[in-house]
C-alpha cells in the first residue's frame, strides 16, 4: 500500500519517535525534508500524523515555525507545559477532534451548526 502524507487520527507510534521528529524541525524547514528525516531516523509515517495534529504547512511546502515549535525547541517535549500546549494545538487544529470535543449528540453542542 502506498504511503500518504495525511496521517491518521488514530494511528499511534512510539511517543519518543514522534518527539524526536518534532524536535528535528528547524525554522524554514521544508516538509519534504522532515519526511526524509523521519524515513531515516524514526518512522516514515510520523510526519503525516504530526502534520494533522501540530504542524501548519505553507503553500510552498515549508513548515511554519510557530510558537508551539519554538516552545518545543526551547523546553523540549518532555516538559508538562509543552505537552499541554501540544494537546491544545492538536484539538484546535484537527477539526475532527475539535468537533468531537465541542459538540453534543443531536447537534446541540457549543459550536454553531
């Protein structure tokens, strides 16, 4: 089966490998370079998962080095504050998870229909 760069909301990899891949991101890095890093050092599917959960990729294929990545670079993924920020960004950026958390059954959630 061909690999995809979209990832899965339910696929999980060893947390240390995902952290190592996140920590490898540098300002101005292309998403293709992150995929190559993961292919050689962690797992080739991890960038797709990180893309869905934490990363913003620009139209020209570069990773936007935002406050989350800066915090990860400064404090490391083992920091409790960083992990909480990671969970928030995941829930905020992934509409599937955001809708699951924010909507109640029957369409009467806190998000407008």
